């Protein structure tokens, strides 16, 4: 098919026609998901859940490729496409503070969490990404979450995060990891007693041994280009 031949001869001697649109769709999926020949030969392939949106798009664009979707798949795609209509309620104390697009951003974050996804909140500068994340943190607390969340940001933004948390969600307890090495180690020993732990990228690298074994509800990476690399 990829050699653009019109026919292929089977071992039985029969020929099959290769210009069917279904093969176009199948080829696109194989390439898009980087499937191996061995995976195809087994007749059963497992892919990460986040590829559901890609699969739905490709299959809808190739009418000749038969497919069926179970209720879980349909629900995932539907909810991802209709974030604005989701039933996630904004915490009452912030319902009158957030603009409509920020409420949509919060609901998008909740949808990502519902399906076990991470995500990049990529609003432009000045549109309130910090506030949307604070809304997420507050919602978790009000719904019974007892794990701390970790915010990692550039050093220049550490105290800005603390200030914004106190301003918009004063009921959240906040731990800022500062001081010398001994002081930071002692603070991190108490991390589970707080709702939000704030540190910088530099401090995280220095203190990484003290995070071993700790669990956080959310990992928030502010100015995430700081962790970009060739991978």
C-alpha cells in the first residue's frame, strides 16, 4: 500500500485491491500511534488513554474504516469537547471573582484530573492562570482532600504565589520552603500538615532527597519552560 501499488498477491494466489479508503485511515493511525508490525500482528493494541481524541478524529475522517466505541470512550471524548458545559462547580467564594473564561479553565483542569491526565494551561500572560490553579487547589480542599499540593516556580515568583493564595483562598494553609538547607529540611518534614507547599526550581533540585516518599495531590509547574529539554 505504501509503495502505491494497486494490488497485492496473497500466499493463496488471490489478489486484494489496495486503493480502499479504509487502508488510508489505518495507515494514518499506524503512523500516528507509532505502532509496530508485531503489535499489528497480535490483533490487539494498547495505547495511552490521552490518544482517544486523536483516534476519534482520525476515525471520523475516514468513513471507510469501521470502528465501534464503548461508552467509556464516548464519554471521555464528549466531556473533553464540552468542558464549558461540565458540572464542576466553582468554589462559592470565587464564583463572583472568576471571569467566564477562567471558570472554563478551572473546569478544563478538573476534566483533566477526572481522566487522570496532566495538562498545560496556556493562557497568555496576565489572564489569570495562577487564579485558575488556586481555584483548583481550593476546590480540592473543600471536597475533602487531605494531601498537600506542590507548586514549583521561579525564585522571583515564590512570594507572589504565597500572596495570591492568601488573597484568594485564605482558608488554605501555605508552606513556603525558604531558609538555609537545615531550615528547609525541617520545613519539608512538616509538609503534610499544609495544603500547599511552594518552592523554586533551584530549591527543588537542592532539596530533592527530602521529597522522596512524599505524595502530593497536584504538581503545579509555573513558567514550565524552565523544565524544557531535548526530550
